[in-house]
């Protein structure tokens, strides 16, 4: 996915939800802070988002521009309306979001989760694809391991999940030294 495609997704989801602000919190949120992120970080064909002011419209988004929709078939990517409650994000993440304005309508805004917050969230899930994503962020020095550890600690989640994520970051930091 490209930044232009992300902007297209923002425009389409804003139109469907009739909300001019969206939280973008899946992998493609990286395009907010790093519009030219390495292709390895942009492999997903899905944009996970939730309308900020009208979260009840996520099903409408899925139906209109979600997986296997005409939009997906036409543009080779799709938008997944997701409840914010499904993401484990650190305290204060909303204040750190990066605004992405649709180039065709700057009144439609995607609020992309900041890279450290995104990485922390992915490490709580700790799926293989998530660890590969975060490893790439660390290798390319797009995120700092110490800040990442602080963000993991700031997530309201089970201690075991946070400890597992912190151990993973510690191992990666040692490996990359």
C-alpha cells in the first residue's frame, strides 16, 4: 500500500461513516509518520480504522469497502472497520497520533497511531507477522527500543503479555547492538 492509497481509504471511509476523523491503527498507520516506509512495512492490503466520532458505522464501512467488496476488487486493497477496543494501545496514544489529510479533501483526516505505539500494540499480540514488522522498525532505526519498552509498560493489559513483549524487545535490542 502507498500513502496515496491510504489517503483514498481515508476519503472513502469518511464518506461512508459521515465522520471527518478516523483512527488508523493497523500496520498501514506507519504511513502517517513514514509516508515512504519500506515496502516490507506496507505489505498489508488492509487498512484497520475506526471513525472517531461515529464508531457505530464500522459495519457500514466493512460492507461497502471491506474485504471482497467491489472497492477491494477495483483498488486491490480494502478498509476494515474495527472497534478501538480490539487494539491494545498505550496510555496517551491519541495525543501522539499523526494527522494524514486526504490530498483531495483536507477536511478528511486519518489519525495514524504513532510508530512506537503501533509497535507496542503489535508486540502485545505477538503474532509472527507483528514481530517481523516491529523487528523491521527496529533494524531501520524508525523506533527506539527504550521508548518502545516505556510504551509497552503503558498498555493496560495482562502482566504476562507485557512481560513477554518486554522480553522480546530486550532480546532484539541485544541482537541489534
